């Protein structure tokens, strides 16, 4: 009876709402117009794909939307919200050392706007929060589980040669050479990086942390892994500009001790268990929430 009523209402409103109702997840609804807007944002141009390929992409996106609407619906039921302070803290953590303008430029290069990225971040935070509220059993990782993982996955903890370095970035070779001279005259690399470098890591004195060969651009590796410890490089040209480097420490290859990686293993196992618990929780929502999809609206429309 409900399906018949829904069909009658759909037919009656078709002339006033030509886009139609595509999806109902519990009390939440999505029209075809709203879906097409999200499709355009996710896949800007699918015109070169066949009808069947386009339909598969639409089905994939629809599944993601259903999961999202389930989560949003449960958040509303439990009155779980993300506060502005929580969103700002997460944004600051993700943005790192990039300024607001630099970060928006990076987003633009990936085809995203700040608003769309913030919406995705808010959903991720809300998903974590509502799942924590809804899940009754706490996730735990024992010491024996960590020890077993280390014993069975030892090769995962073999470390290649690593170096810890700092860098500075300049627009011209002349600028790089001028600061290079200051260092030769006794200037501190980190202090000068904070003052003169144009790289986002300037605030931390150009610190790059530890890394192994292949993690940075090849132009960097060719210099850094030949550079003696504490010696400052000559200006190095790359697509980003001109760099100065200093290697602070080199670490030999070898097996990382269990005591050093124990917390890392525990965090990894915790994440795996948390993800498994989340999927079980989401499957439960899928089974208990009524979902209706008007598949006809996703079919290719015949050319008039």
C-alpha cells in the first residue's frame, strides 16, 4: 500500500518536479537534481564514457551517498553535531604549515573548492563521532597482539638508510647564493630559513624530518644522499625554484626494535579494529533503515 501511495504521489508531482525523487533513506531524501549536482562535482566530465560505464559510476556514487545519508540520519537521531571549534581544530591540523591562501591554491589544483573540502571534512568528523557514540563495545588492542604482529611482519619494520635534513627555497639563484654566504659566515640554517625561505616549512626552520631515498623529488635525492652531515649544499635548481639543503643526521639501515614500533603497531591494529567495527555498525544501519531508489531516473534518457 505504501509503495502504491508513493507511486501515485510521484506521478502527481512529476509535472511540478521534473527532476523527481531519486532516493529515500529513512526520513532523508535526495532528488535527481541534487544527485546530478554531486555527480558533476565528483566526475566533472563523463560524456566520453558509454551509457553502461556512466551507469556504473552513478551506482557507485549512489552507494556512497546512501552511506552518508545513513550516517547523517543517525547523527540527527542521536543529536550528534560537530562544533565550529572542532572543525577549526581539524582544519588547522590538516592544513599544517600552509597559509589559508596557499591551502586554497593546493585545493584548486585538485579541482576542489574550500567549501566542498570543508563539507567532506565535517562529514568525516561527524562519522567518527557518531560511530563512537553508537558503538557500545570499546575497541582494545593487547600487548600480545602487538607482539604477534611484529613477529609475523618483521620485514615491514626493516628500515632503509634515512637522513634528517632541512631546506630553504628561493625564487632566484642570486637569493639562494646570498643566504648561502650568510651561512658560510656563521649564520644558523634554521634561523635564516625562518627569515628568508619561501617554502611553507620555513616556520619550522625548513625541517623535512627523516626520509629515505625516493620519498622526495629526484633532484633532492641526488644532492641530499651525497651531502656530508652538517655541510650546506650549493644552490640546487628544481621546478619549484632554488634550494639550499643541510643534512643533520644519517641513520643506518636495519630492523627497527619492537620497543620503538610498539605504539605504531598498536595504532595500526586499533585503526583496523575500529574500521571493522564501523563497517559492522554501518551494515546494521543498512539492514534496519528503509531505503528506496528510483532506478528508472538513472537510466539513459532516449533522444527525442
